[in-house]
């Protein structure tokens, strides 16, 4: 018992210190329990096979799919209309919706469902994501107090009452408690999270990414001003011919950057993208994206019987009105090093297309941008080349060519481009997952795993590697590695010593103080072990305390359920707290600064409110 207490205190101190990553601290705690023989290897590593831990990892994949398909962005734009330009309205909307969903869905599932949407909303508004994610996690736990199925501690308290021969809770017995907690939570969280906003601004100055997105590159190189869309028809001279036969670049000084094949059948209409290659064959009804001087493009169109897709209001130069898609074909910047053997060569002789299947469509040379007649430009040391190709080919270029440097990580940049055509599938899978959890069709972990695998199989990610990349392993390891500490506290009797000591010292001072003691003991213990384990431990103690005082057990058991669920001062006390830790870039002390005052105020509120709602 002494060893467990020492490890507990040191672990808590390291979390507060904050100089070592939380997951590493948790792993050190696990190893300490293992090396001191407090736990067996099987007990120490059991957390990594716990269903909750597996479910958290799978939920990150589901949330990643919602992001990757652009579904989060679509939903967030609609939600933002209700909030308008008010940050406070947005905060109210996030907290209220989270609590409502959390009342019928597990708090873990609620956070997984809303986290990508909330992050997208924050990105589209002026409000820091740090001021939304932590309140969202807290609200998911508060919402769970509104119904019988909202959170496991309520079910544990209900079961304890039934086993003791008392009448159990109805579905909405704790609804007044949940509403009271939500109102006070909203009032307190808005001012408490201001400190997170200030810290976030300082970090943003240091962590702002310098890698440009494909859309930013299009704007910077002014491609849209030099790009034209033309379509072929059955009478076009280019139909049925390979690009190598047409030699368009040499004859017209025009570059084809993309070909879109439009296929129309009685049952469906589809469009496929193709990067132009020597062997590409142009077909009827194809759309060509051309870059070049308008005079040259116009000559190419007239001589080959093509039509401009874009129109201008004054019948002059057409204005590009198309939408560039970067699902499969991407863009990146490449820096030419001083030792490169392509220096002095024209772009057409650089070998980029033949060797790497990517095209050079622009050059940044100091403050000048070249996008016309690029093929004849001689490459110079320090040039920034704008290359276009499939994301896989750009990634291969970054790994195989040592005389250039590809800015950023193409595989990572590709994962940021939404697969919007998969958004309906992702939405359907998400709805089915929620339905399976609400109606108990499958165990929650099975429902979430099925959803995660389905997201991968239907193509919501470009690759399985992208799916794994969405998992925040710091949160997963933190939660899994802290579970053995709960086992050690129960195994050595440390938990029972703490709980019985609190109740024993207050038993003679009346029901209000005993209620406060049970609430405080449950709240403290939940900071170090799971809320479910704490509720199981304190439920019989609450029943015994009520019996010894000859009063109703209801306020005591509701107090246990509330205290076990309302633990906000620690990132690993509940799964939602751990899930938002990395996305919000929170440290342990952030939870203490925001969560502890809220937790204390709610404790005082409940000590006075519970005897009024559930008389002794």
C-alpha cells in the first residue's frame, strides 16, 4: 500500500510539473508498479486490451474520416449560421448540443462525433479551438447526468439501489440535476477558458505552418488568371489521338495541366481526372485545363474545333470559373539545390515527366513567377518549381531525388485534401454507428470498430496509413497506461482506505457533512482511477452511510454518480478529457486551472441542491 501511494503521489507531481509528456509519465508509473511487484505483467498491461482504450483509438479513425471527407466542414458551416458572428453564441451552441447528444449517447461517442465538427467550426470562426474542445468534453459528461443511460456511474447507482431492495431510477430521474449542472457549467466555463485563449495565441505564433496548400499555390502563382477550360466534341481534330502525336506544347506553347473525362450513361454521370502523359488519348466530351497566353490558347481552340467552357461578360478573354480538384492530382513546391545536375537545362529536358511522372507548371524565381512557356525556361539554382502530379508520384519524387527539396510532406498534404464524394458514405456510417450504440444493437466497442473499418473500406481515406495517422497515440497510451494504477489502488486496499476514512471521520456530523464527504472522496478518487471503478467502490459505502444515519439513500447515490462523472481537473479521469487533450494542445495544468474551479463550485452546488431534489 505504501509503495502504491508513493507512486501515486510522484505521478501526480510529474503531471502537475508538466515538463515530461503525459503519456511518458503514465508509462513510467506503469513500469514502477511492475518493477516493485505491486502488479503482475498481465495486470500492468491489461489496460492496452481494455475495450475503452480500443474504442478511443477506433473513434479517432471515425473522427478522422469525418474530417477527411469534408463532412465536418459541411456541418460546421451550417451550424455557424445559427451562431452568426458571436463567439459566445458559438460557445453556447457547442456546449448545449454536446450536452443534448451526451444525454442519450456515451460521452466518448459524443466527443468522437462532435470533435471534428467543432475543430472545423473554430477554424472558420475567430474563436480559439482551445476554448471549445475542453468545454465540449466537460459538457458531454454533464449531458450524461440527464438520463439513466447517459453515463455508467448512474447505472451503477441505479443497480446498487435495486440490489438493496429500493426503487431504482427512472429514465429522467436525474434530469433536474443535469440541467442545473449545465446552467452553472455554461456560466463558469466561458470566463474560465479565457486563459486558454491567451496561451493559444502565443503558441500559434510559433507553430504556424509554412507549407502552402494546393489552393494557396494556385493563388500565389496566379494560375487561374492564365488557365482556360476547353471541351472537345466529336468533330474535334484532337479526338482519338495521343498527346504525343499532337505535340501541343511545341506547336502552340500551351500546357495541358489536367484532363477530365466525362462519361454519361442513362444511369449515371461520372468525371475522372487524368494527369496528361504522352500516351493519354483525348476523347469526345473531354475537358482540358490549359495554361498559356490567351492568343496561343485561342489559336489551339480554333484550329482544332474546340469550345471554351468559360465565358466573359464582354466577349473578351474568358474568365476561369472552374473548380480545381486535388483529390488525386496534387501540387507542391520544389527547391533546386546548387549541386543539381538540372541547372542550366530547359524544363522540357529536366526529366521530371519521364522519370517521376510529374509536370513542372510554374517557376518562382526571386519575386518573379513564370507560368507561360515554362517548357523553354532554363532552370537556375535556387528556383522554386511548382510541380503537378498524383500525390503518390510527388511523394516518390521527394524520396528519390536528392538534388532537390520538396517543401512539406506530400503524403501529409494529400491527407488534408477532402474526399468530398465520400462524405455521404461517411455520414451514413456515422448515423448507423450512433444508432447501434443508442439501441444497444452491439457492444459500444464493436459498433465503433465496425464503423472505423467501414470508413476505411469505403474509401474515406486515401490509404490505411492515413487512417492510422488520425489516431492520437499520446491519448491512447495515456489512458491505457493509467488504468493499472486503478488496479493497484484496488488490489492493495488504498482506494478502500481513502473512502472509508472520509466517511468514518464524518459519520457523526449529520447527513449533509457525510454527503459532502462522500462527494469529495468520490471526486478525489476519480482523478486517479476511472469513474466507473470509483462509482463501484463508493456506491456500497453510500448505501451503508445512509443506512447508518437512517435516511434516504437517493441523495447519497446520486452524489456518487455526479462526483464520479464531474471530474474535470484531470485529463485521464474520463475518456473525453483524454481525447481532446492533444487536439486542443492542453497540458495537465490546463485541466487544473479550468476544471478544478468548476469541479469545486459544482460540488458545493450539489451538496446544497441534492437534499432539496432528493430529500433525506
